[in-house]
C-alpha cells in the first residue's frame, strides 16, 4: 500500500519561500511508471496541478505555467521523498497543498494535505 | 489546456435517490477521464478512471459514462457516506486539468 506523508510549515511570510516535503512508502520516487506531483486547492482556484517530477532513465520535471518561474520540485532518492519549493509567495498562494502519485495520469494516492497560509 | 466544466455546482438529493453529475471538456478528452470524491478535511479519492472503470473497492452504485467532451457520473442510490464533492479530471492532454466540482448535499 502506497502512503504519502507530507511535512512542512503551515505559515509562510509574503515574499518568502514555501517548502514542503512528501515522504513515500510502498513505492519508489525512482519508479519508472509513476510521476510524483504537487497539487493545491483553494476556494478561488479549485484543484490546481502545480508540477511533477519523474524518472525515465533520467529525471524530468514539469510545471504549470502559473507557477513555472517560482516552483522547484526535487526528488531525494536517499530518503525516498520529493519536495516542493515555491518562492516569492503572496497571499494568493494560500491553499491546501497535496502531494500525489500519478499512474498514467490518474492521481491514485494522495498525501494528507497541508494548509499553507501566506501572511505576515 | 483543456477546460473542464462541471454541472450543477450543487445537487440536492434525498438518500436512496439517484444522482447524475455532468462534466464537459472544452475539447476531446477521449475516454481519459477520472472522477474523484472528496469529503471535508480529506484528500480526493479516485472513483472512476477511463471514464467508466471503477477503481478498486468502489461500490457498484457508482458508474461513469461518456467519451470525447461529455461525461457523466451516476450514483444509483445515494448512501449517507456519498454526500461529498465530486471532481472530474482529464488526462488526455497535458497539463492534466480538473473541473470545479459538484457538491452533492442532502435534500
């Protein structure tokens, strides 16, 4: 059974960097059949896919246009986890952030969610 | 990107009745469509993928249909645990995109 455990602060100041980590059990971040994604959810934007990392002989990353210039997703094979960094945050980045595994485009396992509030 | 539009925004249904939820894609998604259920305080859970295939452990009262741009999720006889928000998501064209959700509430 795949489990995803998220960690990271729930409060970030404007202009600073949001950092979240997703620890994987029951699968490998190096899997050649899955992607490891970040999704956020807010009342104003609904469910918004942010980006992903995946390994197909080498590592790849894809990002949503809305966050491409500010987001970085990194795998950590030594700890079997992946992370999201979103810099220069504003109150518009306030949301519940989820990590998720995708298999063939289907998000079949999700983390528990982290409410991140951007406020001074 | 493909825009997914769900209707209605809210559906009021009595327990035991049938619920029919719609999802429309701005361009063809073929049958690459997932339905998720989300309860308060929880992450979404996938119910149906490939437009009509139930995920493991999903009761038979949930069924999906459609292809191309029009999709439907039907819950044949609503149980108390089915009152939740339902989202569709296409995985035909990258980036994958979600609908805005339909809330199924008790009438």
